[in-house]
């Protein structure tokens, strides 16, 4: 990897989501003392990503600042269990977050009254959705937040295609019918792979993501760069920010690059939410810049730590 994500410093753990084993990386604070209670944060990766990438990077940084941090692979993806493989189901992804919170509450050194959540890209959208229904999450942050429901209905940023949703659902219908009749599952790529595909990519974000996921910059072998075509009906039926106004008085924070072509997702979330809420803009950064580039990540970390310190407070000794 071009930039160190520190994933090797995370402790490999597994936790349950119903009958599935979810693979995680647990990052512990410096000078960790199991007799203390620590605030904790759940980290959710982007669509097409895995725990070893930006989730691990931000998890490590939070641990350096006194937090127990849990990064994990979504069910059906990475090293986590779940069939069919490479399913991208928003409802399932939000349940992953709840299950990660479940796990944190079983750790004696985690203060279950001081659990936060954050996510990157689609993980930011899933995090904003999870806090709406899980009162155990006391504060949530989204980095380069993406609403996968909006993009399934209206197209990726920069893509203007007439009747986009109907064309999408037609392909979903064809894929589901074929699979029902015994054909192999159909998959789409998250990002282009060949030079020709990259050249013809319809938007900046797709080209950026290809550089991140498919080159030495941050390639990791458990990311397959494919998802089930039949995921798209689930994506299209979903709305990341449907009841975000109900989160108040718990806080939300949205961090986004000033040059991100996904900025409007963060603005939509912010505009619908009630106080306390904040958008923090990283100047001259694009959407994917916030995944790993140190000059931008350092600014994100400083803001995250300040935010979570304010709402999740300091460690305390365990009660006898």
C-alpha cells in the first residue's frame, strides 16, 4: 500500500450477526489498561472496500487518541461470512453496525454509554442510517458520505442518463430471473479496471476510486471489485437519511472535501438533520482524497478526535 493503513496493528476478532461470523480488527488505545473503561467507535467501510483499508486507518488514529476502535468487513464480503457473496444490501449493512455495537457492549473495558460510530463513503451513509434506530450510538460521523439509495435511483455523481432507474431495475429483473432459473449470479464492477474502462468512466469519482482500489495505492486481496446485480433493487428502495431529524439531540458530523463531487450528499443530510449537526469541509480535497492521503487524513483525524472527545468524553476506572 502506498500509505500505511496500520491494519496489521489491529487485533483480529470475530463477532456474531445472527448466525454469521463477522470478521473485525480491534484497535486498542496506547498504554491500554483492561481495568479502565474506554469510549469506543465502530468504523464502517465503503461499498467495495474492506476493513484493512480506510476503516483500519481511521481506527488506528482513534486508538492513538484513547478510543477502542472496531473496523469490520460487511457480511457477505471480505473475510466475513454470508451467502450469497458480494451482496451489497443497505439493510444488512446497517444491521452489521448494530451487531458491531452489540459486540462492543460485551467488552469489559468499553463504556457502553460512550459508543460512537463513523463510516466512509457508503459506510458514512450506513452510519447515518444506523444512528436513527440504535440509541446506543451517542454520536455519528460520516466521511465523504454517500447515499447509495440516491445514486441507485438517480445515478452516480456526474452521470446524467434518462430513465436511469427504470433501466437499472430492468437489468435487476433480468438477473434475478436468470438466477431463479439456475444460471450463475450476475455481477457488476464497482470501479473500472482496464485503461479503456477508466478512460470511458462516466464520472470523476469512478476514476478516483479505481486508482484507490485497483493499484498499489490501497489494493487489498479481499476486495473483489464486484457486487451482485440483484443488489440494486435493495439499494434503490433505500434512503440513508430518511429519518435523520429524529437523531437529535444526539449529534452528527459530516466531513467532506471541498472538491468532492459527492458534496451534495453531505449537504442533503445536514439540511434535513436537526441540531446538533455540523459539516466540516477539507479544502482542496476530493471524495477519495479523504480515504488515505496524509495531508487530508490528518485534518479529518483532528476534527474527529475533537468531535468524539466532546460527545464521548474521557476514560474512567472500572467500577468495583
